[in-house]
């Protein structure tokens, strides 16, 4: 009650519900927001043309990580951070013979995993991520790799890029575009993005590339980045995308 006799209610305090254990803290892109970008009608024809040309160059384009199931793909993708796919493919056969699934991996010690993956770099952190993910899968998903983006990024060591790889390759479900160093570099040189942050690059590519080609687009750009549009010395004279690329006249220089 105030001095003028008017009863005023106190504002009710707002409390936030605590986050569920293991809930993802990373920002999640939503495909439904894609249509809001003003760049979409300008960049889409170029992106579609890029896919069309590269599909002829790489008709068998796909994930280069050797795997037999979603669990092996998840582990291989975690190991591929700061490491070549070729190196990962060399160490995973022995690892998967010893630990073929999440249940057997969850019972291992960090040192048990480390001895298999030492040559991939950052092996201690990667071992912790693999063990943490294995235990979470056993506890929350009956030992199976989930298909949902939120469930995947809640796993230890799994970011949006890894989740996109697993969803796209293992389950043929596209919730975004895989942005690794090759995709980031090539898409910038092609003028499909001017961003540096992977999440912002992904949003630009989700706007430019038709959703039905998101998975294929990443595979194609990764192959093109490895073989032609290399970081130090891009082979612009031998590039099939020269007619589409605004960086083609700057061969050998970074965009």
C-alpha cells in the first residue's frame, strides 16, 4: 500500500529452471531461420553451379573416414580434430578391434585408449572425449549413437561440426553444413561467405545451398580443397570452378 492509498503489487521474481545434466551449451542453428537471409537469392545460383560442377569431378564423393557404424564414425570424427583423415584411418582398426562399441569403451581407462590414438595428436583430451561420450551413450541412450542434434552436441567432445558429420553420413539427416578448414577456405574464396566464425560460415552456407545438398556440398568442398583449392598454393589454372570463382585471379594468394 502506497501513501496515496493505491495498492501496488511487487514484481514477481523470475527464476530460471536449472539446465538438465549434460544439456548442450553451444548455440544451435535452426534451419527454419534460413529463409530470412537477404543473400540467399544472390548466392544460391553460384552454390548450385558449384555443386553441379564438382559432382562431375568427384562422382563418388563421400566421407573419407573409414567406419562401419555410427559409433565408429563418431569416434573417428572426434579423432580427426587437428589430424588428417588418413592418420585416423590408420589407428582406428586396432582401436575398434579392442573396443568395438560404446559399452566396451565405457569400461576402459584413459590410458587404454591413449595407447591406440597417440599419433593423432592431443591424444589425452581425445581419449577423455571418447570415454565421456561412451559413458553418456551407455547411461542415456542404451549404448546407441542418437540421431538428434541436441543429443549429439551434449556428448563430450562433440561440437556442431562433429554432430553434422554423424547425422549426415551415418543417418542421412541434414541439420546443417559441415564446416571444416577446407569448407571454410573454399567457400570464402568462392564468395559464398565473408565470415570467419564457423557458426556464421555455416549459416551463410545454409542460406546459399539448397537443403537437399547440404551433406553433399561439404563432401565436395573438402575434396576440392584437398586436391585443387589448397591453402598455400591453389591450382587456379587447373580448377573447374574458375568461371565461378571471384578469387581465381589471385592464384597462390590467400583470399
